């Protein structure tokens, strides 16, 4: 039902006044609705222009990135041997290669205890007992007549037992000492002595054999009323680096496991982790290990005191070295062949067993000390890796003395170079049966970078040798770190630029002319901006920049213009250009002191169209104004039509009523006339 329709309109007059009113209204609304068609066309054009604008903004973003210095600061770093060392690189780092020779990795200081039967075995077995009572003089009585003092020595499961009984008149302190020390049956196992503290004189009974652990255990028990004997306080104390002394009270009979827990749980633990390991060999396969949490010499553990029988000895941080007796001359090249290339040597395994190894030096003429030292080092390490302990050897030849030194930074007890089986021994300057002697092995990493030797506390995050590089070391050996330009972003931006350019060109071509199939003009056909933009895009592709080199336009870096106006990027050609003429590519986009870069040119040109205040935005704004104005006009027209037909509907209603009255009057007259005739 049309607005303004009166359902009874025309009933009184029998005239189709409603149809007449609806027909007139429909005609008026049709005329007003032409504005909606205009709005629809304008909105389609605005949408098309906005799409062009969006793509131009995308191209502008790529151009802007190509104009920025930061785009050309990205770097990649690769390692020739990732298993030796790797690196990370900061943006802007100078490109080039750096040779890294790792001769030693940083390691953590550690100590390992003697072996124990189980993790619950006693870590501190008392070999000394002290009286809890004190005496004013050595003539004081310890045992009354008939009282006894029993001394047990050795493993508590089957100890040797000695009993001293108080004599008539009582046994004094001196008497007790004599009873123990003057009896060879007893004194060969334990001795008795006194010591004095603030309380007075105390009696001390201790092992005379020097045996630690259960086999040296000492227990002392008295009969009722006799002083008791306790184990003296023991301490485990050590330092880490230059730190303060860490001291832990260790009670007698504490288990190996409990001692490790007590160390780890200590609030003032200076950075050491205690672990009980199971070696799986021998009758006592459990050992306590103390290991520094951090690597390097600054974290070396130094044991100051430890409970008797624990037997902590340095594990990692001790090494061995030997130096030849005779100088090696390089006046002529040192020749190594099958007559003098064999080194027979021994390593000692973790069970204390000697392992005989044979190393073979690569044959050749060695003209420098460095080359020969490296060859010997490789030979020793290869043999150790194949059949020995995979030890880390360092070999050097002193530039002043000409003497070769061989060092090993592992945990072996001894290494012997056996001249009898070593054909190379004489050539290398070693006398018969020289033995490597203990030395303190550095816990620092040692590496040579570009010919300069450095030591560092750790294997990771070494960022103070080559500016911009952070090294991470994995193993000994040599690796080359190569810093190159990271061109990925350049390729990405150019690829995006080309793809968006082609998409935009296709969209313009499809919408800026008459569509014969649709028999309609394209949404961009009326845009003057689009006509100029198309030519601008084509001109920009061939724009040249004076880079003071052979590269002056996009056409020189792998971009080609096709017959249909689209462009193609040859990535292989681009990558080759970036590899061979990187600086010229940078100059092309960034510009030089004398010329603006293509990146800025493209950025400014795209911006002149796409940014606020640009050609496209102005045209879009104009269209939006038209759409708003047409919309307002349409609303006003529809309101006017609504009011018009409200008035007309009222007037037609009055007309219908008037005609109805006339009709009724006519019918009345007619009726009256008919009655008169009768």
C-alpha cells in the first residue's frame, strides 16, 4: 500500500482516485530516484579509486623502505664449520671474513671425590674421637677401678677391639695415654693424645695408619659413668674464584647424598652444584662431584678443607704438559714421511689403566713452526678420539727457543711419550721416555681471531673481539665467519613493488574504458587522475639516477617492461647484481650527494597521488561530497513528495466526499422524480 493511501478513497464516488494518486506519486519518485543511480555510480567509482589508492600506498611503502639507510644495514653471518663455532651479527657490521681458531673451550672447574659403595654410604667416617669431658690436669682420673674404655678400629661390621680397664686407685689421663701408646698391639692402629681448649684438657684417640673411610674408622665407648667420645667437627670449605670462603659444617656419619643436598641447599652457596654420580665400575662406583655453575678461570674452585675420607681431587682444571729437549730448526723445511711420522704415547683411562695409542703426523714439508705444531696436535687428537679419551691437546713451538711443548687439558693422571716406539720423537726434539708433568690447565676458552689470540671465560656471547659479532664456540678447530649484506628485504620490497604495479595496471586497464560486453563505461573512465597516473607509472619505471656507476635505473637490476606495459622481475639477475654491485644498487635507491635516489623519487610520486591532499584523495573527496549532496537532495525530494501526497490524499478524500454527496443528491432527486410520476 502506497504511503498516503486511503483505503476508502473512491468508494463514495466510484472513481479510481487511489490509482490516479499512486500513478502520480510513482512518477515523482522515479524522477527523484535517478539520484540513487548517480550515487551508485559515484560510489563504484570511489571504491575503484580507493583500491588504486590502497595499492599506491603499498607501492609507496616499498619505495620508502628502499630509500631508507636502515634497509641496507641488515647483515647475515655464516660459519664454514657450524660444529666448531657460529656467530650472530648486528645490523651495520662491516662485511668481510674472520678466521676463528678455537684451541680450547671454556670449561667449568670441578672436583671429584673418592669412590663409595652407595649414595647412602657415609661421606665423613670419623677416624678421630675426642672426649666430651675435660680435665684440669693429666693426673686426673679417667677410669675408676673396674671401669672400661673400649676402642674399636676398622670397619664397624668387623672391627678390631681394644679394652682398657681402670686399675686400683684409678687410671689417670697420663695412664690412659700410656696404655694406648705403649702397647704395640694397640698403637699400630690408634694413638692417644691430649689437647686443650677453654674448658680444659681433652683426650683424643685417632687412627695411626692414615687410612681413610670405613677401614680407618675409630669408635670409643666407655662403661657406665665414663666420659663419652665424639667425632670432632669437620668442615668443607672452598672458594669460587676470588669470592668469599664458603664453609659448610659436615657432621660425622652424613651420607654422600645428604652432603650433596646440604651443599646445594646452602643459602650462601657461591655457585657450585654437587652431584652424586654412578660410574658403574668397581666396588665403589659412587662419587661426589662439585662443579662450578659458570665456566672460566674466574669461577675456579679452590678446596680449602674437607672431611677426612671424602677425597675430593681436582677433576676439570688440571692438566699435563711436557717440553722437548732439543730445538727444531726451520732453516730448511722439516720433512715428515713414513720414517718419522709416528708418535706412540699412553693415556690413562678413568680406571687408572694405561691405554697405548699411536698417532701419525700427515706427511709433508713443514716450513713454519705453526704448520708443524698444528699437524702434531691434529695427529694426537685424532688418535685420542679414535681409541683413547678424546683428549684436548695443545701443541706449540716457542719462537725463541725452538722447543716444542705438548699440553693436555683433560683429567688424566699421566701421559708418556715413548721414544722407543715413536719415530717422530727425535724430529720433534723429545728425549727418551719423557713424561708429561701435572700443571694447572686453564678453564678459559682460548681462540685466535684473525691472527690474534684471546682468552675468554665462556663459550657463548663472546662479543668483544670482532665489533658487531657475537661468537659461540662448540669445539676445537678452525672456522671462517663471513659477514655479508642481507639482501632479503631489498628483494622482498622490489618483488612487492612489481607485483602491486602489475595488479594496479591490470585494474586500471580493465576499468578506464568502455566495456562493450557490459555496454557500459568502466568505473575509472571518468577519472582524469587515472589517465595521468597510468603514464606516470610507465615513466617511473624507466626513470634514471646518476649513481656514478653502470646502474642507473630499475632496468639495470633485473626489471623488464613487457609489451602490455606490465613489468617482470628477474630475481636471479637481481641477486647477481646485488652480489656484484651492491653499493651501486644502494646508490640507485638512496641516491648520492649529487642526485636524489630512486626510492625517494618513487615515494614522492606515489605519495603525490595517494596521500591526503594528493590527486586521488582530492578526487575521492570530491566524489564523497557529490554523494553526500545527492543523498541529501534525494532525502529532501522524498520528504517533499511525502508531504505533497499527504496533502493530495486529503484533497482527494474531500473530493471523493463531495462527489459522493453529489451522487447521493442526484439519486435522491431521481427517486423523488420517479415517485411524482407515479
